[in-house]
């Protein structure tokens, strides 16, 4: 019997990409957690140690601690929501849903944000919208995310529009704005977890970079997709496509 070699090739590229994105994930998540935690500790220590703090300062510090704790809790909730969808540990609670009523509920959820800003908000619903078998709560949360972003990233006097119309064997939810837009370089990365634009107008606002990742997972859960068109300084159009069947 002749002697031979057994060659063993292993493609480590995919493995390395997975490791890198996991490391990046851990780095970003811990960084997001560390900042509010450091603030909570610093203000709690000051309250415990400084004997001569006036009542006003004490109140101010308690408020900071409370706000930071709220921010932390919200971040952890959002992270859990996205991760559960990604890992498939939550199932869609689907039922036949009246879309017009669902849109009304979505707008109700956004009322506080809309009242805070002077914007034109328009809704356009196609005349005959079929009911859909969807996970209503998750779809509402996805639309609230898209519309919330449109409100957040559109300067005062701008316009935010929600258009619902039948597509090709689907129902399409378009969220349009006349806001700051997204550069072509950043557009492909916009739905990645934790991604936030380098644009100073984005950096000056609070956000976790998890909203669009959530929307994308909700689309996937329904066999649909999220597509984005945008022009910097002109505006954006996010389309959530949900198949009819
Ligand atoms: P967050 O808004 O918390 O930063 P998202 O995941 O919702 O996170 O959005 C990711 C990024 O995409 C934002 O930080 C912003 O840079 C960009 N973005 C999302 N929606 C819009 C929009 N309507 N107009 C301009 N940029 C947007």
C-alpha cells in the first residue's frame, strides 16, 4: 500500500469574521453599559461622602442617578429584544390584524414625540388595505422605531410621512422624511447593531444604534425586508415590506 498525505483545508475566514464581530459586539455593549454605570457610581459616592451638599444639589444628583438607571434599563431591554429575535428564541404571536387600526395605535404611541417638535406629519393609506396575519405588537414597535427616527433626524419645519400601500404580493410601509439623510458610505452599515452615524447632528442626540437592527429582525420574522433610500441633507425613505401570505 502506497503512502499518501491527507491534506486538510479549513476556511478560517468565516470563523475569524464571526469572532471579530462578537468581539466588537462585546466591546460596544460593555462600553454602552459602562458610561451610565460610572455616572451612577460617581454621583452615589458623592452623595454618600459629601456632608455639606445642599438639598438642591442632592435632588439634582438623585435625578441624574435615576435618569442614568432608566437609560441603562432601556438599553438592556433593547439589546434583549434584538438578541431574542436574532437567536430565534421568540416566536411571532401572529393573528389577523386590521391594519388601519394598527396604524392608529402606532400614531398614538408617537404622540409625545410629535408634540415635542414642530413638524408636518402626514399619513397616506391606500383605499383598500387588506388585513394581515402579523405579530401586531412587534410590527407596531418596528413602525414606532422608524417613525421615531424620522422625527428625531428631521429638523423643525420638516415633513414626516407614513405611506401604506399594496406592493408586489406584499403590503409596504414607507416612512419618509425631509431630514438630515444618510451618506452613501454609511448607508450599507446603517442597520448593523450599535451603528450610529459620525455626523455631528446624530452624535449630539441620544441613541443606542439598536432600533434599525430591531426593525430588520421584525421584517425577517415576517418573511419581509427593510429597504432604505437616502440622500444626505435631503431626506430618507425606509420601506418595510411585509408579504401578504
Ligand atoms: P439610533 O437612532 O438609536 O442611533 P438606529 O438603529 O435607530 O439607532 O439608527 C442607526 C443610525 O441610522 C442612526 O444613528 C442614524 O445615524 C441613522 N438613521 C436612522 N434613521 C435615520 C433617519 N430617518 N434619517 C437619518 N439618519 C437615520
